[in-house]
C-alpha cells in the first residue's frame, strides 16, 4: 500500500508529533545556543528562496524563487523544514533562518530536493538534525529509499551526505543547465516492494 493511503500527507506525518509547530529544539554542540527545527511557514519563503539562490543554485539561475518555495509548502507530498535560533512563537520579529530543507515523498522513494545551512552556522550539527528529522518521517511513511542529486564538485556536501549514510551511485555529466555534472546519492532504507504486514486484527 502506498504511504499516501496510510497517511493524509507527508506534511501531516512530519507534523504529527509536533502539532503546535513549536518544532524540535536542540543544543548546538559545544555552544550555549539552541536551534529549533520546525515546519517552515509562508513568512519564511523569501529567506529560504534567497538561501537557495546564494548557496545552492549560484551560477545556475534562480529556479527555487519565493513562489516556487511557497508552492512546495502547499504541496501535500512535500515537506519544507526551517531551522532558526528562535522558534516562531516567540513574540517580535521573525527569527533569521539558519537552515532549511525540502523533501518530496513518492510512493516508495523520497527525494531530498534542497538543503542548506547559512555559512556562519555550518559545522554545528544543523544540517544533520534536519536530515535526521526527514529520515524519521521517511521511515514512518514506509519509504524504501531516499535520493538526491548535488553538484559533483560540491565536495563538502558529498562528505556531509556520506557522513549521514548516503552512498554515491552515478555521475551525471551536464545535468544542470546542460553543462554542470551532478552526483546522484542514495540511502536505502529497506528492500523495495510492498511492506510486510506487521499487525493483523484478531480473528
Ligand atoms: C552541506 C551542508 C548542508 C552541511 O550542513 P552543516 O550544518 O554544516 O552540517 P553538520 O554540521 O550537520 O555536519 C554533519 C557532518 O557532515 C560532515 N561535514 C559537514 N560539512 C563538511 C565539510 N565542509 N567538510 C567535511 N565534512 C563535512 C561532517 O562529518 C560533519 O560532522 P562533524 O562536524 O561532527 O565532523 C552545508 O555545508 C551547506 O549548506 N552547504 C551549501 C549548500 C549545499 O551544498 N547543499 C547541499 C546540496 S543541495
């Protein structure tokens, strides 16, 4: 059975344990600050789009602009996460976005579409925590594998994903705009195919 038949949507699923959207708060390693990871809101879309432009799509054209990010937030099959040093429910100005991630859920395959952390916030565990949140959702949703593509020359991100259990599968020349190569990576969660029944009603 497709995950979508078992859950209303990937977004509902990711939201399920955190219905107030206060998010998950964690202490940044070796520092006193805490970072909150939560479902992104419409007011975060511009900051997320600008991060994509500056830190992911630089030199390739700006595809994931604000309207594109807003559409992803509304799509039932997508989850957009935001990380910030303060949760949104604290009164006052909207907190600056420290990182974001977007994942699309298919029937069995999840696709990690975009992920970035602000340069001054890197190597504090924020990227890892966002991926862990998403991996938790993929497991509950019964996904068989998680896929992603990234610029082949992005050695830092390749190391990051390898550290998180992803394996490099195929190099795709001229993948971006017909000129730049991409590396495809995968993390296998289970054998593809129908899930075995783990519970049967008493008869
Ligand atoms: C890739 C990226 C998201 C990593 O985010 P981050 O918050 O800095 O990553 P973390 O601190 O959670 O790192 C987790 C582990 O990944 C590995 N890692 C992360 N960045 C690394 C780097 N620059 N070089 C080597 N290993 C790295 C390390 O093993 C690290 O653990 P450690 O710090 O305990 O050694 C961030 O560098 C980034 O935003 N890059 C630009 C955008 C991008 O390339 N996105 C991916 C393609 S869409």
